[in-house]
């Protein structure tokens, strides 16, 4: 049996392609994914299709080398937190950024039911302008 911590860890620690496949495999069909206010993709996306179109397709098309590198994980029951640093270059401006983040996941029946993002949006905004 896979722990909740291992489930989340597998969505960050491989190649971009592996991480994407692993994430898709563990998303609840009605996932609620909240991007922080002030982040370019702010809002709550409900369902896998909305999440993929509203967040991940945009990250892939608007950024060069976008990464989320986790340095710390914490697990507590059905919740897992991942702390790390985003990095990448925004295509439209050519500016790079590094921004601290925290992701709080809620796991239900072995699937990600909710994710809430906390991020240093000022660092991201500097790359966008």
C-alpha cells in the first residue's frame, strides 16, 4: 500500500513527463485545485479537465523550464504538505523567477481531492512584467 506521502512525492520527483502521468493517475475526478490569489492562474479549478486547461496547459505554453522543486514534505493523516521553490522563465518577457511555495493536499480514497497553493506571488509577478 502506498502512503499518502509517497503518492504526493511521485508527482514531483521524476521527469516532467513522469510527474504529469503520476499526477493524472492520482487526481480525484472532481478534484478542487486552488491557485493562490495574485498568482497568474488564481482561482479554484474543479475537475481534471478544468485543472489541466486552466493551469498545466498554460504553465507548459507560457513558461520555459518551469519547475516546482520540493525540499520538504510533511504528512498528517489525509493531508500532505509540500514546500519548495518554483523556477522558470516567462516567455512573454524573457524574465526568470524563483518563488517559494507551499502546497497542501487532501487525499481521499487514494486520490488527490483538494490542493491549496500558497506562493510568493511578488516574485512571480516580477517575471510577468
